[in-house]
């Protein structure tokens, strides 16, 4: 019994430490260059909203970034919408790690898109999100980035562990 409790506690702490690193921590910077895009942090630390440029300046990135201070797994959900008459191809949304940009939206997709991501980040990585307003006009874009709460992930992990232990006990 003591072995099961020790294992249970160890796994719970591991799950919590992995999931706890997933919330938005402090130290994020918003930048829209010469554009009129901005970042709404009203729901920080669980969610942020990035609003892309729509002031006529072409090729303006609106970014929200930070320098990672520990190795981590970062989980997030995203919802993207654009009112650009030419569709999502002219306002792509994604994330970047250092100098590598990963577009999440589908250029040929619908005006409203969503997904979930899990990425590995290393200490000292420059990590962030972006909307690239390639045409700078004709309707803006917005993306909501939502980070699951650590307690939700930890509770789910504990529930799965409990099911596994119960199944083992039945055998």
C-alpha cells in the first residue's frame, strides 16, 4: 500500500510540474511595429487575444513573445478569425521559436479556424505568437490563445492514474 501511495504521489507531482509550466507566465511583450494591431491581456494568464494590423501598412507582424526560462512542454488551444475579404491567406496566424515560424492557419481554409498544439520549448528559446497582415487592409484578423489550467490537467492525470490502479487491482 505504501508503494502505491508513493507512486501515486510521484506521478501526481510530475503531472502537476509538467502542466504548471503551461500557463502564460510574466515577461511577455507585445509588438505591432508600425501597425495598429495589439494584444488584449484582459484574460491573462489563461488567455490572450492578438489583433492583427489593418491600417493599410502591408507585411506588418503583430507579435506576442517571451524568452523561455526553463525546458517545458507548452500546450495551448487557439481560435482564429478574419474579416479580410480575401480570406485567411492574407492574415496568417502561428507561433515562432527563435527564427522558425510555424503557421497554424490554413490559407485555403474557412474564415474561422481552431486547433490545439503541444510543443517542446527549451531554456532561452525566444517563443511567441504572430499574425502577419500581408495586405494591411480589407479586414483584420484576431486569434485567441487559451492555455489549459494546470489544475484541470493534473486532475485529469490523477483520474487516469486512478483508473489504471483500479484496473490493476481487478486483475
